C-alpha cells in the first residue's frame, strides 16, 4: 500500500492518501477539497470543482459543509455528488451539484440538514433518501429546465419522519416528489411545477405522511397522485391540507387504490386553480 502525506504549513490543508482513498482535513475555515475527497471537519468551499469522476463524501458526524454557492460538477456516470451515507448531525448548505447520477444522497443515518442547495440535471435523482430518518430539507431546488433528465427531484424510499420545507422541483423529466414505502414524513409549502409526470406521487406503502400548503402546477400528468388506501384524506393513507394545484394534461390529482380512480372528477386532494 502506498502511503503519502503532505502537510502545508500554517495549518491550512492536510492530505492523506492511503491506497486510493483521499482524506481531506482542512482547518475549520475556508478551503477547497479536490474531487473524490472525504470531508472530516467543517469546511467552506472557496471555488467550484470538477468535472469530477467522484464527488465529495462526508466522513464525520456533526460537521458543516458550506459550498458558499459554488458548484460540484460531475462527469458522465459519476455516482454521487455529495454522499452523507450513515451520517448524523451533518449540515450541507449552499451547494450546487450537477451531472452526477444522484446529486445529494442520504442512506442510513439521521438528523441531518440540507439547506439551500441545488441539484441541477443529475441523471437519476437530485435528492435521494433511503432508510434514513429525522432529516430536514429546506429551501432546496431540483431542476433541469433546458433538457429534463432526472427520474425525480426528491426521491424517498423507506425514509420516515423527515421534514421537507419550501423545496422546489421544477422541470424534472419524471416526478417532483416521489415517496416509496415512506412513512410519517411532513411536506410543508413545497412546490412541484412543470414536471414530466406528477408533481407529488405517493405509492401504496407510503402512509401517515402529511402534505400541507404545497403547490403543484402544470405537471404533465397529475399534481398529486396518491395510490395508498387508508383513513386519510379522501380515502388515502395520508393527510392533505391546503394543497393547491393547477391544470395538467390529465387532471389535478388521483387517489385511492386504482390508477386512476377519479380522472377529471372531484373530490380532489388539492384545491384546483384556474389556468
């Protein structure tokens, strides 16, 4: 195994390469990690990086990655822009991530915050959450209006007790917000406009979620599609309150078991808006 260590005086940067792993340990102030780094302490970026064959990995709990509005840009096929696998208590903010398979990925872990980030034209999912809980995503944007390619802006699978506040999915090829087997999440004042399929889609095993004051306008199929069944709003397994929607190619929404049981016929999960 090749071992190489280089330290710059004044405590600014420490790079440690052990085999193929690059560990980035900046002083907890302003620094710039190279592509493929594992971040171990709080870091504020000073420039954009990429095109990257690998993105950044968060390697410690309780730290902050502040991209200060700079971009992490991937090459075709690069897996994840910012990877928070197994992390707890991490904040990622003001990061723009583009051209990866998944832009931001949370698998396992809990109690993380994603604030004011942008996933731009990532090929599968801009924000991907799997088997994770108690995270807060606020004021993030998923978008690719010029040439939509993502399957979903915000994708949750087996993700529970997370909070989504004032996020936007706009111009996505597939779904704005897509919940698969995900329970007891809260979606508050989010926007899903002009997406290629549905604004919000909840699969049969996604239940006890609360959607409040969200907006879904001009999506190609439905503003809100909920195919769960339960004691929630209009016979679904979830609760809707003050959600609004605009015209779509099919109807405003659909609900309750079959697809679609209520094409063009009230009651809607949302309050239909005029064109």
